[in-house]
């Protein structure tokens, strides 16, 4: 057979299929087409690790894997989400007739091509040729993205969409993603709505919701999401966006219910499983949390998509169940990660939590107390975030249960509450870590009330014409408490009343300094939303 593309003689391919006969057939067909290097693997979890570390020009992946809850779509979704597939890679899904509709829908989002069994060498050649041609035709767009010239890339996409040039729908999606990245929320929404008018696709309707969220229109976004979920209930990305919005608004129980659905739709997805498991932990559903998190650990402990926070939560639950063997296994896994990332402050702090738990489990209280105090000593570090604070609290609570007199705990709780009770969600996460200790939970609630009291006082000053007094109050209290809500609020009030404030520039410099020191993203799998690919979005990577 004639080689369809002169570049294939230098190309590498990965075949992912649990069936030996299918693998052999695909490998033979690829070599017949002239592909230089062909590697095979039988499991999705192995393929994930391979692709995390080695780029391939072509990936041929079966959709269904016997004896596994993981599918080829699970693999593709996570690779795209975390930008682990270069733009140059052609990803082809191989599927039977029964699952055609699912794959065809996925093709709208991320697939380069799909093959329906049984297929011929000619159909494989045709699919690969088409996919590689699209890569070449859209090359200028992705070269602009690679050069960080997002305006040019967006304009190229918009031009192709308006002219309905070849691959206009795919280009339009890229363009809308770029507009969201450029904070052109209205333009992004307009483009998504134009896409819907030309061709109704779930990702475009979800794009409208994302644009509304980015613009701060939560009510409209919720309405759009509820309609989309009602009409297309099996589109998992819509649940990701809904869950994120619910978390932002402090609706943790509702967010858990949302992520449960997403996890059922994509049982092999590590990220969704960890979100649901972590939220179940915070909501006190520990049996569910342990099942979900240990499942993700079994499927992806060595994957870049596995968040080591899951391992710490497993350790806490194994400790509480007095399962010393399970705790030891989790700790050993964390020690291996510490060896891989010796310079990571986050991973080192996780290690201190395990050190404390092992000390308590083995009745070596002095060791446990030493670990807790080492972790407490880092409380004032600029990178000590909500995640670290919640785990420090979890460790101290378990020390207190051992009837150990901990004089520093009261002052630590007060500092923690004033610093991290920025939203309803963050407060509820900390309260969840008190494990029913009403005194500790009450202290955190009091801190939440105090923070919001400061914010209300500042707003009254601002509304009565005392904008400068409001900003100064927020700066003063923000510096004392390190509370990100108060610091960001100072910035908002200053921007709104800049012309009326005599020393606006001086105050602005102080706010910037505080933001650089103390305004950090919320930590943890349940609250960290700055994914490489936003839920419902398309990874922009060359």
C-alpha cells in the first residue's frame, strides 16, 4: 500500500487495546502504512503514564476495555484536560457499533478521528490522513498560541468561522476559548451563541454558561446549566461547571451531589473521582469518601492527575478506623512521593501530617506533637494556604482527642479562623476538619462572623462617603488577619472610588503588597479550580 503521508516514516504510534488480536492487526496496518515506530499497551492506566512522559504522533485507543471501568474516552478526557497531549498528536478512538453515538458526541470535543469496527486498512488510512490534514491547515492558529499571541490566534479563528472555511467549527471553539482567556467574556458568549445558531452542540451551550460565570452573572449561568443538564443529562462537563459554581457559592452538599453524577457518568476519571471523594470527606460521608479516593489511588497513584491530598485524606480515615496497616501503606506511598519531589513544600507538609498520625497510631505522642508543632511553625509562611491549614487543624484535633494538653491550640484556631474564613465554603471546610469538636467549630464560626462584620463596617463607611476610611480599615484588618477577602475588598473599594480618595496610589501599593503575600488560590482537590483546561473547555496546547 502506498504511504499516505511522507511524514509517517518518521512518526511514532501507541496502540491501546486489551485484545491481543486487535492490537496485532492495528500494528500490522500501521507498519504497512509506513509508520516508523509502533508501541502497544493493554491497559488505560498504563497508557496514561506512558503518554504523560512520552509524546506520540499517533494514538489508537479502543473505547471499551473488558474487566475495567476505565474507557478510552476517560483517558482522552483527562489527557486533554491536563494538556498532556501535544497538538501535533492525532488521537483516534476505535469502537464497536454499540458505542458509536457516545464516541461521535465526544468527537465534537476532542477526538481527531474514530474508527468503527470492523474497519479496513483503507478506512484507517483515510481517518489518519484527514486528521493530519486538519493539524496542518490550522497550524497558523496554534503557532500563534505557542507564541502567546492570543489576539492574533483569536482573530484567525474568527475569520475562519465567519468565512465557514474548512474546520470552521473546531476553529470557532478555539477562538471562544481564547476570548475567555483574554477576558473578552461578551465576545466569547457572542461566538458561542453564533456556533449554537449554526449548529447546536453541547460544548457551545456550556461555553455560554462559562462566559456568563466569567462575567459574574451567576444567575444566568445557573439557568443555562440547569437547562443544558436537563436536556443533555449525560454531558459530564456541564456537571463540572455546575459543581464549581456551587462550591464558589458555599453550596458544598449540592456540589457533592453534582460531582457524584459526574463520577457515575465517567467512573474512570481521576479528577472527578477525587473531587467527589474530597467533598464526601468534608460532608462527613467517610465510607463514600474512602471508596472513591482509594479507587482513584488504585487507578492512578503514579499519574500526574492524582492529587496527593487524596492520599492524606485516606491516611486520616485509616487512622480514624484504627487501621494501622492501611495508614502505613498510605504513608509509605507518600514517602515515595517525597523522594520524587524533595523540594515541594506542599508534599513535605503532607509528610508531617503522616508523621503525626503514625506517632499517634503507635502511641509515640512526643513524635506526633513534634510533627504538629513543625507544621504549626509554618503557619505564617506566605504559601501556607487553606489546604495546609485544614490538615494542620485535622492533626491538632486528633492530638486533642488523646487528652493531651495543648495550650497553643486556642490561639491557633483564632488565627486560622481570621485568616482563612474568607467564604462560606472555606469556613465549612475548616469546620469539617474539627470532627464534631463543638468548641473548635464555634471558634471558627465566631471568626467568620468577625470577618464579615469588618467587611460590613467598611461598606457602611464607603456608602456614607468615607471611601478612604473604608479602604484604610480593610488594609489594616487585612494586614493583621491576612484574610484574602478583606484584602481583595480593599482593592475593589479603591478601584470604585479611586478619584475620590486623596492617597489612592499610596493605598494601592499597600494593597498590592498584601495581595502578593496573602491572597492565594484555595488549596485542595475540591476547591482548586484553576485547571489547565477549564471544565467544558478545550486545551490550547501546541
